[in-house]
C-alpha cells in the first residue's frame, strides 16, 4: 500500500497534515503523539512582530464543531526561528511555516527572514487577513490583492509556497486561479467560516470578540464543495481542510480533488487525532483495495440522476 503523496515538488509520506493554529508550533505535541508519523506539520501563523491576540474567552463549542477567536497570537518570526524551529529539526516530518501580515510588505519580509532558516519544507500564506493599507479588506476576498501578495512572497521565496484561501468569497475558483497565476505551488482550501455565538442571558458574545471562525465537522460538506471547485479551476495541488476527523473524510476529500488534507479541530478533542486517522486510513485503504492513495485525487464521477 502506497500512502505517499506529492504536493508539487514536496513529497509526503502520507496525506495527513496537522493544520496551522491547532497544533501549536508542533514540538508541544511531541509527548502526546508520534510526530514522525505525520505527513506534515503547519505551524502556528507567523507575523513580522509578536502579537498578543484577542481577549479571552477565545474558544467556544458549537454544534458539531467550535468557534475560535485567537486573534493570530504568535511569537513573531524572529523568536520562532531562534526558539521554536530548532526543536522541530529533530523530526523527519516536513514543517510548513504559515505566514501572514496586514500589508503586502509584511508577508514578503516574513518569508525573506524564514529563507535563511534551516528546517522548513514550504510556506503557507494565510491571505484571510485584513489589508490595513486598503481599509481593512481581506487579501483573500479580492483577486487583485491576492495576486499582489502572492507575487510579492513568490519573489523572495525559494521554497514551495502554498496559499490558504478564504471561504468567504463569491467565486473561490476565481481566487484559486489568481493565486496559481501569481506563483502558488498549491492551495489550502479553506480557512474557517466567520460566525457568532451569543448568550441571551448576558446579551453578549460568548467569545472575547464579537465573532469567531467556525470549524469542525459542521463545515465539511461546504468545504468539500470548495475543494472540488478549486480542483476544477486550477492545475496545482489542493490541500483540503475542514471537518476532517476520520479516514473516510480523508478519502472523500481526495476523491473531490484534494492531494492531501489538514486536520485541525479534531486535534483539540484528541491530540493523537492525526496519528489515529492515519492508522484508520491504512486499514480502510487495505479493506477497499486501494493500493495507491494518490490515484484517488479528483476521481469524483458525474451523477446524471
């Protein structure tokens, strides 16, 4: 059985990747699960300067999922390189640095600083951030802005570059094409969905912020469609992300067009979720006579009724 997949030039031992923002900087989970068994690890988003994040409470349960309003808290790129990255070099699992900024120049500068650091396999640009230079509009909601930020990062990046798309768009295929044409090597589809949770007793949000991002099993059917739309729009690999908690979820995303997947919310409930899904995946592929998992990608048939 061959579980290896190729996300562009980056070859992974299996399609299970720990998602950014749900797995810390990776090494924190090393006493809870075998990091060497994972296909990849995407670290917590990195900005040019450290960020304290949003006020508490930052997470709240939702039906079949959760809302989070972490506020992109992180140690900043310099401390990541000095304090977090050295521990990750002890593992053979590819490490992907998630990068964000509030100006195009910030994305490029974070990538430029990471270029000199050893131990990274790729970058993932989070373009679901407000562009402060353009009145707060998200980079990921405007094809022109998305193209500009991807192009700026591509100009300084030698490593493969993934672009994490926002689901909050009218035509995600258009955004996928803009990112691909600007130099993206792969797309992560998709980020969380803006949502609310309120307490009628207090008349307040259950989060420290008015809104948060919805993730978990509830969003899987919606994101599955977005993955398929992107697969049909571009030729570069798609990494599916949204509500994955079982091996069946993995295979369904791959049939819809994903080359690999990221596991996020499931890790909050079970720190060994990625490892558990991988073990389940081996058994499911064996029982389903799937000898080469990569051949499943994009095999969705047309239902003519």
